[in-house]
């Protein structure tokens, strides 16, 4: 269904665009922005100041506590070191309970408590010199806060869990089974692909999952991990090994399937131009590598020119498709 | 903030006729997202264009070198000038073509690379080359009508200016540059609406984002000093002080816009927060720069600016760890103290201002 522009919601972005096109003068733009919330009013600023004081305060305080732990103050007795962190965690949980998880204050308190669990584990490692690999610290940290994350109703805390799981897996491969003979990128890709599906489902199901930053960041990381075996295959990097996991052979196939899924999901199911831009950029990387390598075997000098020119053509095509899609979404909104 | 769902037609009808040309005879366009118009592209599409142009320019530059077309500084200067001129003409002749725009972008980057390389080869003086970069970027900024490239020009000019300060051993003058960039960024975003509706609208985004990013770039120097790049400037408290002045000016401007006296509860709370932030920002001016950009972003409802500010704030806070002049224990006291007082301010703010504005939190 095509929608007239005048029937679309009046957003600050649309008003700015109308002003750029000469449909509104400065006074009209300013008045329109005030009516649509594009210029914050007194209450908006009060809320912003309130949030900023809360978030900055929590951020500074948590950083300070981490620095305190990192200082490894020998004059402080062992029980005091544990006690400071444990007391802080308990206090934060009480604040969470008191404020509630429907308010930002409660969510921030629970997030800080979750971060302090990591500090507590680090102190444990310092005190008892456990000698355990770092991945176990991050893995245990993720495990311990998983319950809080589940009830948190806060995408930032889900992001913390996601980061911890990624760190655990990366460190596991680096510290326990390093080398190309193990399916490092594929497992990391799988973790992020599954996480992306979970985020999308949660975004549809829960109203508190309002932002798309975590979905986009996860997709970016997933693309990065699946491009690794794809490019390694193109560069014949895996040919140096006698025994490689079968999954490496399917890297390019996994990439192609992920690409298809991303195009389908974010052009039809959940329109998102950022995701499609990432997908397009990954295609440019893969095609440019293929073109450059193939031509370099024939003629070095010409390959530079043709490859450079091909990047221009690919980017031009990508941008054309993306802009047309955006235009179609706006008209069919 | 009010988020009344209102249709564009209804809103335009509410505006007085003198401010609303649409109410006259000019009909609205069918869509605002013109598939051929670069201005409507989101930042990530522009980023794709920019990165692709850089890659293409590198390949084209390598081709010119490998083909033996640039074997002397004369050939570099001539070819660079020709390519830059061709790109400017191409961009001006085909302002709406995506393909030619992409080609022009790659060519103008390759052309400038050759010009700078050729000049450096001929003159053999790094300071003169930096001056040449500044002059070249000013010319290209004015003549090449592309928002992304103009933003890169702002960054290149700042980088070249820093290099000149370094070469002349005027490192402490960097604080003056910090001040100029902060003032520039505030001025551009303060005048955003005026710029948007003027013939200078093409300079709004590149200057606004470019100056903010350049400011962040300069604020990266104090932590970089401790690691891999020794810039010699040591008195970073001066940068923190000038940024505090700019932050105070911004706070006063915002309070004035809201018709709030400085001695009102909101004014006092805002000033208290600024004063508190000065403690950790001593020697880490980036914290104040990030807060300035965060305020500008919220003022102009600009999510990209707010996102950039948040990312840099987190970064600058983490670099505080490496600041060597005070012990980790003292740093932890400063951060915990600042955080604790900010939270206390928030609690009091909630009690006092919250009662005036109803429930502050959703």
C-alpha cells in the first residue's frame, strides 16, 4: 500500500529534510521540531539530566571500584577485599529490589552488580592464585549472572552476557586449542548467529527491547567471524594443513547461507537498512578479493586498475539498491 | 520529551503560513528518501561509500605507480592536480549520480594523495608539506561538494595543524586548538536550524561531525602520550579548563533557551555536575569533550552524535586507568567519589525537580 507523504508520521528527520528542500523556513522548522519533540522541552531536559546523572554516576563509581580491585591493595585484609565487593553487590541487589526492574535505576543497579561479580571473581583469582585459564573466569562470570540477565528486562545487560560468552569462547580457543586446525571462527559465528536470532525474537516479543544496537553489533561480529574462513579459503590459507576440520570447507557455504538469511530477514521480515548495508559491504570484500586474486595471476598492473574500478562499480550498485529499498519502505510505510 | 504521534500533513497545517510554504502552492514531494540523493542516506551507507572509495583510491594509486605513470615528483603533481580537478568537475556535473559520485570520490582521494606525495618529494620538508595539506584541504573542502569528503578534509586539516605545532615545538598550543574545535562544534550545532534553511546547508554536517570528531581526536593525545606517540604536550589540564568553559557556555545557553535562571534547581544541578566532572577530567579532557558532544546530540535530537559521545566517553574513562601521575588507588577514590556524588546529586534532583515535573522515569 502506498502512503502519501502527508500521511506519514511527522518525525524530526522528515522536518529537517523538508527544510533542506526549501519547504520550511527556519521558524517553521523550529516550531515543527518543538511540536514533534525534535527540540527537547524543559521536562525532556530534566529527564535527560536525571538519566545522565544516574548513568554517569554508575559508570564512574563502577570504574572506580574496578580500579580499586586492580590496585590489589596489600594493606587491605583478604576479608575486607571480598567484603567491599560483596557488600556492594548486596547493596545493589537491594536497590534493584527497591526500585524495581521496570525503572532505569533498578536496571542500572542490577547491571553494576553483574559487573562487580566479575571483579569478585578476579579478586578470588588474585587471592588464591588459582592458576585457571582466563576463559574460565569469563565463563563463570557469564554463568553466575545468567539468571539476573534473564529477569533484567534490559538489553544492555544482555549485551554484557553476550560479550562475556564471546570472550569465553575466544579465550578458550586461544588458550586451550589454538591454531587453524580447530573450528574457531565457525563456532564463534554460530554463537553470534544464534544470539542474533534470540535478540530478534525478543525484540518482537518484549516491548522493553526497544533498541537495535545489540542486534546490529551481533550481526557485525557474526559477519566478521564467517568472513574469516571464507577469505581464508579464497586465499588458500587452509591448503597448508593436512588435517583440518570439515567445517572449514563449508565456511563459504555458511557465509552464503547467512547472507541469504540476512537479506531475506531484513528486507522483508524486519526492515533494517544497517543490516543490509553490512551484508552488501561483506559482498564487496569477498568479490574484490576474488577479482583481485584472479586478475593478479594474469596481469599484476592491470589487476590494480580493474580491481579498483570494480570496487567503485560494486559500491555504486550497493548504494543504489540500498537507497531504492529505503525509498520503497518509506512509500509503503 | 513530547512524542505526540502526528501526521506530517496535520503538523504542516498547524504552522503559520509564513513559515510553511507547503500551505501555499508548492505540493509536497512524493517521498523524502530520494534514491538518487546522497543527502538522505544514513551514516552507515555514507560510511560504505567512503570506505569503498578509499579502497578504490588505493588500488588506483598503486596502479599509477605500477604502470610507471608516476616516476617523478613532477608527474605526481601534474597527475594529482589533473585527477583532483577532474573529480571536482565530475562531482559538480553529476551531483545526483551514484556511480559517477563514487568514481569522483575515489579519484579525488587518489588525486590528493598524489599531490601531497609529489609536494613532499619536491619540497622535502615535512612542515611545508603539512601547510600544503591544510591549504589543499581548504580548497577541496570548498570546491568538492560532498559531505563525507568535507568531513575528512576537516580531520586532515586538524591532523596537519597538529603536525605543524609539533614541528615548531609549540605543543602546548594544542590547547588553543582544542578550544577552537570545541567552540566550532558548539557553534555549528547551535546554529544548525539556521544552516539547514540557508544556502550553507552543505557545510552543516561535515563541519558539525568533523569538528566533533577532530576534538575527540585531539583528546586521544594524552593517553597516546603514555603509549606509543610522544607529543610532548603535558599540561592537559589547560585543555580540560578550556573545555569546561565551553561546557559552561553550553549549559548557560541551554538554561537560557529553557528560560531557567542559573540559580534554579535545574541550573544548580547542571552546574554542580559540570563542576564535579572537572575532577576526573583533569588530565583527561576527553571526558568533558564527550559530555559536550553528548549534550549537543541530545539538544539536536541527533542519535549519531550521542552514540559517538557515549563510545568516546567509555573509551576516555578506560584510558584513565593508564594515566601515570597518580596511583591506581587515588584514581579509584576519584572515580568512586565522583560517581557517588553524581548519584547523590541525582537522588536529590529526583526529590526536588522530580516533584515539579511529575515522574521523571518511565
